[in-house]
C-alpha cells in the first residue's frame, strides 16, 4: 500500500522557519510564524500560567480520563469570557460547549456537526487563514470564498462582502473572524457587524465565529462584541474559541466549541453531537491546558494577573504597529504603511506580489509568508529601518 506513495511537499509556513534559521545573515528578520513574541524575540510562558501549573502539580491526584466535555470549570470560564459576566445567554441557559484540542479542534468538531445537519455551503471572506479550508472541507463541507479585503487598496471591501452575504439563506453558514483577522488585520467595525447580524436575522443563515485572538484587539469585552451581539439578536450561533494566543498555551491544544441555541435544550442537543463527533475522532480533549485556564479563571488574583499579561501582549503588538507605520513615514515611504497602525492583532498583509515577497527574503533577509502576511511581533526598534529600506527597494 505504501510503495507508490509520493511524499507531499513540506508545509510552507514551517518550511519558512527552517529557511530563516539556516540564513546566516545577521540582519535577517522573521515575520513568519503566527505566535506572539516579546521584544527579546521569545514566546515566554505567562506568569499566571506558571503559577496555575504549580498549583495543579501539587494538587493533581490522578491522570484518569477527563470528562468528554472537558475539565470542570474550563468551558464555563471560557463562556464567561466570551459572552460576558452578566450575559443574558448564560442567564437564560441558552449556551453549551465542549473543550476541544485548540481552535482547530473546535472548527473541525463544528464542521462535522454541520455536515451531520446537512448544512449547505460555508462562506468565508477572502483571504482567510489557509487552514480553514482543510478543517472544513475534509469534514465534507463545501467552502466558498466571498470578497472581504482588497490588499492593494489596503481596505475591507464591505460592499462586495455584504452583497454576497445577502444571498445566503437557511442551511448556509457564514464563517467570520471574531477579532484580529488572520491574515489581514482588518476587522469589521460595529456598524458592519450590525449589518451582518441584521442580514443573518432576515436571511436565516447560521454564523460561525472563529475567535482565536480574543483580547488582542481592544480588550476582552470589546473583542467579543460580534459574539455577544449575535448571541443576543440571533437564535443560533457557533463559536470556535482558542486559548493558544491569549493564554499563550499553543502546544497544550486548548480551545472550545461554544454553542448558542434558541433554548437550552436545543444547545444541549448540539452539544450531544459535539461529544459524539469528538468520541469518533479523539475521544476527549487533552486536559492540561483546560485545567490551567480553569485554575486561572477560578482565582480572582490569577485572573487579574492574566488580564494584565494579556494587556501587555496587546500593547506590545500595538506599539510595533505604530513603530512600523511611523518609521515608514519618516523614511519617505509616505503613507504606504500608515494603514498598519489602525489594524488589529498580530498580522497585516503587505501589498506585495509573490515576486516582491521573494525579493524581500532573498535580497534583504526579510521573511514573511507567500501571501505577504507579516507578524508584527517580529518588528522592533533594532530592525524597523532595515525592514522599511527593504520595502522601499522592492516597491520602487
Ligand atoms: N483560527 C485562526 C484564524 C487562527 O489563526 C488559528 C491559529 N493560528 C486558529 C483558528 C486555531 O488555533 P489553535 O488550534 O492553535 O488554537
């Protein structure tokens, strides 16, 4: 069976990291892989996480299986962060959830449920995070791209987006990024979100919100606006939640699929399918990351510490955005990169062709993904001038 199988090419993003490591040039800059990095280029374990881990280590008495819906307190804690302290959805008991292996696990479990429900097509604005395609289509769903962002104009094409959304109907699914759009950094404003909700209400399609950078745009409450408004104004909603970035738990594979139904009974029925889907794929989620999050969210002192650390990560990325936009202006690039300052999260798209992306890498040692996505965490006072010079060289 294996004899004639040709190997697949390496993953382009992971391949990029290797090229960067092997590059001997001192002035090289890594704007590739999507993890948070501090000014010293490290991705440290958060202090709140370390303390929670120490407490767990002392207390843990068994490695027996965790419950299929996740470790106690995790889903409840995530739901409180997402829906809000005094959420009507929580008060009315209209939500349910399961812990999943990261946001990827939540997207995949959600996709499997949608296939069971014989959902029509999932629509998502282009460009989107490349992994959305396999996570959804390998579950058997159809995925269609609709307009979202114009890289040359450096702006959301909302007219095209909402015109496409207007054509969706019952049985269709709209996948939307909750905050900190990956790869563009361009988030919908509140008026645009309200217009989508009004359309969903009228047309009857199901929104599926992918919230993977909660707290990185404006804060935990502001970033959840889209989810809270949808939960308030629409009967049904799915949310894929990731704790990879905001708790820095990447390798612990910690996330949740949150379900809002018209009634608690309906949400519970979908939850039973989520558990059944998970049973057929991996049985139950890894416990450690969920236990850490539950430990933090059940201790006011640890939660305050974590909120401070999250705010610090958010401020770091914002400062890097400002640094790049302003240095570009000072270096006679005009307002070519001014848009970056107003965007959210770790990523932005540069308006560069594939050839220019290659020239950035080969000529200047500046590494970004092939679609010209940059991770702003890689920008600092020591390399920003070189980055702007390289940009000027490949574009002028
Ligand atoms: N959605 C988006 C848009 C993402 O960028 C990511 C992480 N790169 C995820 C979901 C999934 O994250 P994870 O599975 O690592 O929690």
